[in-house]
C-alpha cells in the first residue's frame, strides 16, 4: 500500500523538518537579541530596529520556509494516515458482508 510505504519512508524527513523549524525559531530569537543588545535608545525603539534589521528579516524568512516544509510534510503524512484508516474500514466492512 502506497500510504504505508510513504509513512515509513518519511519518518526521518519529518523529524528533520521539525528540527529545522525549531532551529530556525532559535536563530530568529538569537538574531533579535543580538541586534537588540547592540542598539541604543528606548526598549520599544530597540525592538523596532531589531525587526527591520536584515539579519532578522532573513532569519524570519528561513523560519517561514522551514515551517512551510514541515507543515506540508505533516499534511501529506496525515492524508496517508487517513487513507490507511479508510482502507481498514472498507476491509472490515467487506469481511462482515
């Protein structure tokens, strides 16, 4: 069955995609902190400067890309699980008949 094969073959890529999301989130936080510390002025001004800093913008974009890849893989795996459940239900109904 294709769905079962897909699930079996994507375990590692699913875990790696999840790790990429977590890694990207950490990089975003570190980038903001690095810029925040290096700026002067009021807290809100430092936050605003950090949000517009190229390093932070790049980190945010990578976080979005990692999230997109992870959520796409997660949705495909969920669809495979649904297909397996449908197959089980159909087979159970067939056996009862």
